[in-house]
């Protein structure tokens, strides 16, 4: 898309993208995760098991995952996030976390979500 300094043009482009996002998310289930460590580590933690039982990404019914980081939000389709998690699982990159380190999950660099 070419640069255009016309506010009306920019507004129209923004409104089109707002409508597209509304259509993508309409009627979808979204799981929102707040990760307080992400600003410091650059990673998000994606849980897959807690206290010996499948949980988190393993059991979610959400269509989309949303990571809330400070005042920003990163949306990713759950199916894509699961593919990323499987790669980490195959490499054995599993980390303890959660309350009292009773969960297992993946530390995924934010940039892998894009």
C-alpha cells in the first residue's frame, strides 16, 4: 500500500481493517492470557499440563489465543499456536511454571507468534 497523507483515506483504511477484524472474531471463542513476565523475558508461557493433568493449550476450546502484555494484545489462532507448541515439545523445551511450579509449558519467544 502506498503512503498517503490524506486523513480521510487513512480513516477509511482503518475502518476497513476494523471491519475485517470484527468478521474474523465474530462468534469465536478467545482465551486471554496475561503474562506479567513477558516484558522482561520476551517470552510467553503456554501451559499444557498442570498437576499431572492436561490443561491450557491441550484442552482449550478457544478458536483464538490472546496474550495480554501490558496495554498490548497479541492474537493468534489456536491451531497455529498449537503447531508452535508441538515444535517446542519435540525439542524437549518444556518448563515448569504457574503456581508453585506445578504446571508444565513452553516458553515461546514473542517473535515466533508473528
